[in-house]
């Protein structure tokens, strides 16, 4: 990966076309997403005040984002007061450099990791490997992805694209080169696969001196980090190592413990369809005793990496409300068929289609294509526990792509450089604008189109072939609407067949 982008990834349409042809992948995705979303629907239906919780989560996030400068300063003061150290990272390179230096200062060459989208976003594992430091993923799905030299395909279940047989084969082939090998005669039974992973990871937990984590939330008033997970591996990584380094996006802060209450109700139901997370780990600063649980040294790396630029966009900033529940992925018809790899980012699905182009910009081919990776059906908005209007942001980003994603400042104004590849579309829109502004020309054009309808092609020529490859042009009616309206006395007389 490079800066969060999977190196060599094609634009979404090409990657999705290849993924759709993989019948095993589609079957795995269909089974998993339908199972998760059905369970989620039942869990949400148990709460009579779900809509109020959703609105409260949205309001808390919006308030925090409007006053992010104040709450980040408060967070830093709280972390330092509790014995921790805060580092500010403007981008991926700076964050990776900070973490690598902190690990090397301990003299260790291995770290255990809690599942973290932020560290995947910046490519931390690869950066540490370049410095001679090996990072071990401890989340079961992340372990599968790492052992298989694969890429995550889902926010909540990174190995959702793998079935049990594939996982068994990966364990048998790869576990020995990373540590304890898989047991002989390993089957694809879930209990046996989980036990193999537990035995493999146990030795790493017991010898690790450095842990690396992210955080689902940061509480500004106390400096507390919060990680919610289902397996217990996070609890091991957060309590056993002597040094803990947490890399967290600046948008993950919440003002108070009272605010946290809302998200601890909505996140588990939206993600794993549980009433509460099996493991909710919270830590504040450092521990004083060598025998106590928790780190004696704690570092918090606050990551920007495009978030400040996203915050400046009044429409697009709502993507920063995301609490990484993955509900939008599980209902998205595009994700269900294309899978997560096609998005070329650690943030797949609908949220990735609006978050990645804002964090990385829309200059690359894949980021310019992501806002179009949607049918705009709105199912993602309906299930979002913080009410992110993803279709609205998608349309907004499409406008940015067409106008040109590269911004240049001219005095106090920001101008967008025209994007390549959209000249024909802009010319068509200008022509339509001229016609609609001139009623006489519009009427003449409509009459001409009706009289020549038998000669119209079924598909568009030239650049329009990509659009009409899977569609037919709508048929032009025998007469324009205005002519029909006049002929039928304003629609009242339909005896001549006009209805």
C-alpha cells in the first residue's frame, strides 16, 4: 500500500467487473452480508427509541466537529495529565515515522496490534517492516488477511470474502512461518479454526512488550481511549504490553462520558447486531505498578491525513461522523456484488466511496471513480446510526470530479481545475442549458426529435458508448408534451388518444 491506496489497483469499474465474475466471492459476500443485516434489523427493532438515539449521535458528532479544535486541546491536556504523551501527525508519513521511532526507542523488533482502520489507512505495517519491525495482527479476521498476504474486504469482517475451507488452507500453509504452526489434521470447523488462532496468538501476547492500537472513541474530558471488540484480543494487547501506542483519527473524539453512552448503544447493534460489545476496553494514561494491568508508557498519535480538508467541506464533512459500524456495506447492492477490494482502500463500500476521495483527493483514477460506485438507492443512509446522508455526499463528490478535483487558490477564492475526461459531458450540459433558456429553440428541437424518431439509434455513439453498453436510450414520443397539451385542450380532451 502507499498512503492508504492499494498499489496497482485499477479504477472501480474495472475492478468491480473482475470481482463480479468471481462466483465464489459473490456467494461468500451474499451469505455474509444478508446474515449480518438481518440480525442487525432484529437488534435495532428491539429499541423503541432508536430514531432518537440516531439523532443524538448525529448531533453529538456535528457539535464535536464544529468545535474540534477545542476538544482536541482538551483531550491532549487530559492525556498528558494522566501520564501519557500526545503526538500530532499531519499525514501518513509523519504518523509512520513517529510510531517507528517510538518502537525503536524501546529496543523491540515486534509489536502486537489491535485491529485498527487508521493504521491500515496509513500503511503502518509496511512502514514498520521497512524499519525492521514486525507487526502481528491479533484480530482473527485481520490475522487471516495477514497470513494470506491479502487485503481487507470489509470494515467489520476484513476476511468476509474468505470461506472456511480457504481459511483452513491459509492456516495450514502460512502459520508456521509467522510463529506456532497450525495443528495437524486441522479441519474447517469454526471451533477448530478459532482454537488454532488462539494457540498461535497466545505466545505473541505473552512475549510482546509493545502494543499498537487504534480507538473507536476518545473522551476529551478524561483522556480515555475506548476500543470495542468481540474476541478479547484487544483486551490482551491493551493490558499486557509495557508500551502502548494508539494511532487515532482526530474525528474520533467525543466531549464527555455522557456522549459515549449513545454510541455504546448504537455501535454494537449496527455492527455485530449485539445489544452490547463482548469486550469494551477503556484506558486512561498509564499504570503506576509493574504488576497492574495496562501500559506503563502510553503514546497517543493524533492523525489528520486529510481530515482537516474534509472538515472544511460543508457537505462532505458529515463523512467524519462515521463510527465504522459497516451497516452501510451490508445493505449496499454494489458492495454485495463487487466486494471490498474493488474500492482500492481500507474503507470499502458506501462510506469508503465518500471518505477515501476526500481524504486522498480525487486526482487519481480510482478516487475519481469511487463517487460513482453507487446506485444512489439510499439504503446506506437508512441504516446509518449517525445519519450520514451518503447519497447526498456522493452526488456532491461527483460534481467535484466533473468540475475538477484539483483546487487552486486565487486570492480569497478557490478555483477547481477542469477535470480530464469530462469535456463531452460539460459540452452537453452547456448545450442543454442554452436550449432550456430559449423556449422557441427547445420546442423546435423537441418537434425535430419526434419527427425523426424512427432514425434514432438505440445506443449512444462515441463517449456515450460506456453508458449505453448496458442500457437502451429511451424512445422519443410521437409528439412533444407541449403539442399534446395544446391539442387536447390542456389534457381535458383525450378523445384523440392523448392521455
